[in-house]
C-alpha cells in the first residue's frame, strides 16, 4: 500500500519508503512513468536486501498521485521532488534519476547541494523540452502550441505525449546545460547506445558540461531507453553501490 504526502503546493504524492541505513537512495522516475516501473522496484528490492534507506514516489499527474499529467511541467515535478526529499528524508541523499528524472536529479542538486552525497542517472534527459521538443517542432507545431496550447507527439512506448505550452515555457526556466553545473560528489551516468529517446550525444554533452571531481559515463551497447534487462539492472545496482561507497569516504 502506498503512503501519501500532501505538498506545500496542495498536491498529493504517493510514495513507498524503505527504512534503512543512509544515505537515502531516491528514485526519480521518467516522464509519464511511475514508481511501479522495473528499475524503481528493482532498486527497492536491492535496498531491502542490503539494509539501505530508499524512497520511490510518483510526481503529480503520474501513477497514484493527484492531478492530471497534462497540467504538469518540469517545475511542478521539481517542487514535488523537493517536497518528497524535505518531508520524507533526513541527511545525505543519493538521487537515481531515469530519463526526465535525470533532469530532476540535476535540479535537486542545484536546489539543495548540501544534501546530495552522490548521484546516478540512467538515460538522463536534461533540457529535453527545449533541445528535443521545441528544437524539433515544425513551424506548424509551434503555431499550434501558440493557438491551441498543446501539441500531441507519438510515443514509442505508450499513447501520444501531449506537450503543453506551459511545459515548454516552464522548461526554459529550468535548463541545466546553459549555465555552470557543479556536481561536487561521485556521479555515474548510464546510457544505452540503442536509446531512441535520449541520444548518446546528449549523454556526452552532459558529461562534458558538468563539473565535478568524480564523474563517469558508461555506455552500454544495444541497450534501449528502458535500460531494464538483467544486465542493465545489475549495472544500476553496482553504480549506486559504488557512488555510496566513494561518497562516504
């Protein structure tokens, strides 16, 4: 059974928390995914097996949390992440961000750097509203966004994504690849070469742009955006264990 957190913004977030030793590992899911995904559930099982504190939650408009997806934006989900970390964890945390959750992990590090012990991202998608959606919109789509307020995009994984004008405009206020990005803790970026949603070029750009003393990018040949087969799940587990160990030295 999920527990629920009421946020300062009046949203209700569903979550599962596993008590254990810190730092608390926090899974930040992707766009339109939820905390029942393979990676989140696998990491929870790992945490229970190893006695680690762990938190998975649904952003508003996702999974069991309140709200409609189409009403949300990067900033809302950033507020949700901040609320979950502030209310449900204490001390150092290790965000593990998947896809859009990678962007959320980076925003979290910018908002509360003193709380971050280490970080792992999986197919991180920073700035995708600008560099993915907006950059690839046709003139007709941009006009539609202005006149109708949203554009529908096909998805490889589910029903079409509805991209709202608010999501695009809010995303511009949250960009992390246009200003200094300091990650002064162990960081592991994981990326599949067969990912059709986030390119290897994006992963390399993030690696080159961010500043930090202990940062690595691991490319997995033929892994796709789900990054959820046994090999990939094992890699995620080992990356989390490695950064926790290095971050506590």
